[in-house]
C-alpha cells in the first residue's frame, strides 16, 4: 500500500477531491472541521442564488467509516420569496453525510484500488423517505449517493493518484447523475518542507463541471487550505482543521 495524506472533498466537508468524492479515507480517530466560501454554482442553485458560507464537522472510525454534519448558510434577504423567519442570514440548511470504505487499496491483489460507497443528505426534516424518484419538493438539497475508486502511484516527481466515481441523486431541479473522474499530483519537491507537508494539484470532472485547484497541508497535516477554480469560471476556497481524538 502506498502511504498517503488524504485530500478533502471540501464542498461537502468530507474526504475526497474538490467537488467529487474519492475512495480515500482518513485515519481512525481523525476529527476535522471544514469551513468554505462557496459560489452559487457549487451549491444547489435553485435554493442558493448567491455566494454563501458552509461549515461541517466530520470524524473517521476504524479507518473505514466517516460521518459528517454539514451546515450551509441561507440568506433570507436574497431568497425569491423570503419569509419573516428568513429575513436575516442566520438560518441554515443542515444535513448528514457518511462514507464507508468497502475495500482498501491493495486488498486481494496488488493492483486493487480502494473502493468507497457514500451518501449525503439522506433525510429531510419534513419527513421525506426518498422512496420516490424526485425529492425536489422537500429539503434534501445535497441529496446524493455514490461509489468511488482510487489508486495511488509513486513516481520520481511525486505521488500521483487517479479517481473514478459515479454519483446519483433524486432531484429533478439539481441533477448530479453521472460519472466523475479526477487526477491528483503531489510534487515531491513540495513535500515535507518545513511547515509545509504536502501540496496537491487536482484536476477533476465532477459530473457537471471541470475543475482545477490545489489543497495545501500544513503543520503536521493539522491544517489544510483549499483553492478551486470551478468550471474555469468560479472560485471556491476553504480551510480545514484536523486533530486526532484517539
């Protein structure tokens, strides 16, 4: 197995690349807090027609399971039909996410990729059970399920990883149904340099847009910074704080 530092699916406060999921997993007992500045195209646009802020809390168990609680700020003043309750930017959408690593990299045979299945926003505070084909009338704004595979390769110029995924949701107003693909490169000359642990250069197709960006790990992998150029048009950025609770 190739040793690696795990990158972040920052937009959903879980492990992955930029927008797309991966099959990487945090070490057991890792607790992390993610904060994001998101343009409208990184969110379910029928609800968020403005730039917003999100934050999430995640923890990994047994190096196989990761659960997260994510909040995205709602600005009532910018809603199409604001109510009295939503006239200030204190309301927020809340959802849960979970990922489980079915297979670790190198299991069974040398070239076996790691495999993860995951879901996000599986329930609604309006009681929807998501058995139907469309959940657009309920909450579940970040509703999605996925399967992802990842493989890492050591090269003379640094660690390179390839990622494939299929993502699916049950919303007709914000479709996330299709394949994803990404590649990540950690230049060897930007690894373990003082307070700098690693720099990841990422390119991905998240089933909707082609994105490029970087994730920088600092201070013994306790702090990560993310910058993303989504669709070569929009900017997202965030910061993550990580601790071990073992």
